[in-house]
């Protein structure tokens, strides 16, 4: 919760109950970067069959289907002590590997305009302004397509 609250506004941050539910229900897509027992960061999101993340995903969690669809990133959060050291990029790479292992079409997320270049640098494509109104702000839809996906 400390990292969630450090990196997201009160309106955007997940509640303790929501994070606990995500850990319990979608542990296969909740990845944690640990450095000598200290949490450096985490990335989490459910597998969905929609190309873009939708706001309802912040309110409810269901078990991930075994394969197919997209992993929708709800949070990528890096400790201030580890920012600028590649932890976020490593977490994205690990989630891409997980998406390939689970034969997902790709990964999607929403981000603020100041993070567009970061996600583009990590292989995501900007697909324009999102329909999301989560946190009462403007978001952009970003998508990474899995080159190893098999229909």
C-alpha cells in the first residue's frame, strides 16, 4: 500500500482491500521486484478479452482465464528509492514474458500524457485518449502486442 499511495493520487490509488483481492485472485499476473528483501516495485493487472482497459476493472477482480486476451495493467509502481534504475522496465519485461507464456494477445494500460514516451520506449503503442474516467483525469490507451501470440 505504501508504494501505491506514493505513486498514485488518492482518487487513483487502489484500496487495501482491492490490492489484497488482486494478490489473492490474480497472483499469476501480480509480479513483485524484490531487492534484498525490500520491495522495489510491482506490476499487476487481470487478463481480459478487451483490447483496452475499462474502469470496471478497478472495482472487481475475477480469476484470470488460462490463456488469450490481454493483460490489463492496473498498477505499475516503483519505490522512490529505486526509480530511474530500470525497475519499471524490468517489471514490464517480466509481464511481457508472462503474457507470452500464457498466450495472451498482449498487454494494455492507461497512462497520463507525461508517461507516453516511457511506455513507447518499452514497446507500447499510443492508441489515443481513453474512455476511462478513473480518478477524474484524462488517460491514454497504450497497447503492446505479443509477437508470439498464437490464435
